C-alpha cells in the first residue's frame, strides 16, 4: 500500500494539525510506504528532521496563496499511483487536488476536517465556507469514501451535518516528555520570566484566536484570580498579534505574562494548571500535551475532554460554569494539582499513542478499498 497525506501547511503558526499530521504520517511509515505532501510560502524553506520516516514533499504556494494553491502539489498527486489519499482540513485547494486525484485514479479519498465541522467553526464566516464548497473544492465532501475524526464528538459533528460515509475515530497521539525535557523547559522559562519562579502559574498555550476565548480568559483572570497566582499566556500570534494581547494585559503586568511561544520550549513544566476555554476543538492536542507533562487541565465542554473529570485529571465544564471551576482549581493545594496531573499523564501514556492511531486508520483504509 502506498499512502498519501495532504496537509495545507506544516508551519507551527497553523496550530495542532501541523504537528499531528506529521506525527501520524511518520507512525504509518513504520508499516507502509507513506508520503506527506504540503505547501509553503515562496522563499521559505522547511528542512524535514532527519528522523522523519514518511517521505515529506514541500511545494511552493502560488496565487491565491491564502487558498494554498500549488501546481507542484497538484502534479504530484496527478502523477503518482497512490492507493489511498488522505486530505487534512477543509476550504482550501489542497482538498480539491486530493479529490481530483482520487476520482481520476478510482482510489479512496479520506478527509480529516480537523475541527472545521464543529458547530462554532462551521458557522464562523459561514458565507466564505459556502463559497469554498461551491468553487474551491466542489463535490469533495460528498465524494469522500470515509472520514477521520479525532474524537466521538467530532464524529457526531460530521454525522449531524448529514454525511453518511463511514467515520473512523482515531485520537491523536502525544509523546511523553522526559523529566530532563521538563526540567530544561522549566529552567528556560524561569530564567527569562523570573515572576514565574516566585508565583503559582496557570497556563494558556495555543493560537491567539477568538476561537480560544483568549480575551475572555484574560478578563476573567483580571477580575477573579488570587494574587498568589500568575497567568502565563503563551502561543502563536494569529488573529491577535503579540502586541495586542500584551496591550490587554498592560494593567495587570504583575499578574499576567504574555510571550510568543514559537521560539521557546513548551511551557507546560512552568505551570501547575492548564486552561483552554475554547469555543470548539476537534481534539485539542495542547490538552493532551499538558497532561503528558503532568499538568491537569480545565477546559470547556465544547472540547472532547469530558473524560478529565472521570479520571480526576481536571475538569471539562460549560463556559457559564468556567469561573466557578477556575476558582475551585486555583484554591486547590499544589499537591492535589500535581496528583491530578500525574493521573492525566498515565491516561495519555495508555490511550493516546501515534502507533495506536496509525493502526486504527490503516485498518480503516483497508476496509474502504474496492
């Protein structure tokens, strides 16, 4: 079997799929021949790490670049005899290229919506998405042989929108950081931001986007967080710039630290509690990464992490209940939060591995073969 994954970008600024699709392709490459096709802005270079098992092919974006147009990627798909084509994300030309190639060759097209079919995401700028469905990749969603969801909640979103093709639920995996990794990251953050070493720390680490309710979280923190805690806001500037977020926090500089997370190690080890009050997540890789680092999580119930409470590794609540849940979490002793984090790490180690996700999807591909 010769597989092909197509993803619009592997750049960090595009969030979780940039990491998760690459890790999934590498896990599959241990069993079958796997290519990973992606696009990149003109003049930029992305050198794959030496330990990539999948064959990564990077093609230059062309106008309109915001749709990830790439004649080179299109040609690769058209001229290579793949047995299955798996396209990640919607509304971009990469899905059109994948759909066209699968149709011409009569092979299964599998689509991972990567959170773009949740209620909030589906309605956000809905008119643009309608246009994309008509003109960017017409017919692709209906033509898919199957879907890949990273949670049961995402599978429900797909079915709720009327799609009846088979759905494979295969959660993302996550690598467990070593104690040495965590110690080095903690030391780096403490050295650069000494306030983090002298106070208890809660962490927001994600894209700076309205979907994440970042501004609402900052407002909540400013009005209700106890003085012995500091909020570390780190991540990837996207809809909001670093300067904008820093401006929101200017009057609370002794209680909120804002940093660009792209050039620094993951900050989980510097925190006791992870916060993600997102409007929606198909999986929320950063939640799994926080748990893998031994940090309990408090998230909203529009993310697929309802299991946090059952495993005593955090909480998953409605946004209306988030202030009370945050107050309770911040009042917990350090030892209690550490115990919750340890349970979360054990849960991730047992259930969220890339090998498990790859095996499940490979079985799914085989079930779709004509």
